[in-house]
C-alpha cells in the first residue's frame, strides 16, 4: 500500500460539522470525504497527477475484496 501523508488542517467548526454530516450521508469518514472533495476539485481543474492511486470506495469493504477483512490474526 502506498504511504499516506499526514498534516494538520484547521477548519471552522461549522464547516467541519457540515463535512461530517455530508460524510455520514455518503458512508465515508470525514477524512475520506475531504480527500474525495480535494480529488474531485483537482480532477475538475485538470491538476490530478497521473500516477495517483484510486481512492477506496464508500462504506465498509466486503470480506471477499480484502482477504484479511473479518479474519482474526
């Protein structure tokens, strides 16, 4: 899996609450919703880098998609 870059993002509390509600409606975490929106904006502007990994789909992954899902080690 490709490494992920972490950084601090300061948001107005009302904006964060709106994003969290929208993320819940879309079955995403707030973090995944922010990444989704940024990717959409980059794609629309023609600035999304070519080698960018696909974002995982919405909701919980199916057990057959990820061999480790649901298994205890």
